[in-house]
C-alpha cells in the first residue's frame, strides 16, 4: 500500500495562491489560505491518486520504449555466422 499524497510546506506555499487565484478569476470566489489549503488536501486525497497513477503509466511507457531501444542496439552487436 502506498502512502497518501501529501505536499510539504514549500509546495503548499506555491500551490495555495494558485488555487486562490483560480477560484477568484474563474468563479469569482474569494477564499482564505486555510480554505485553499483544505481544498488542496481534499483534491490530493480524492483525485491525486489518478494523477499519480497516470504518471506511473507514462513512466512505464517511456521505460518500455527505452528498453526496446537498448535491446535493438544489443541485437546490432551480433556478429554474422556462416550458418
């Protein structure tokens, strides 16, 4: 089982103002830091896992692609035989 997605204080300091700005500009809602941090925690708990899993799948896809490149490079090292 994985640990929950949590942000440290520095990350929250960057994310909370973005949440406040979005709500103000897009929805006309003014919220304080506490409410924005609460909203950040809610989203990270409820939907953060979907973003995390997408990142894992993207990483595995990239790794598979790189492994295929390495395998092809290794096959190119084969020497011809008389058979």
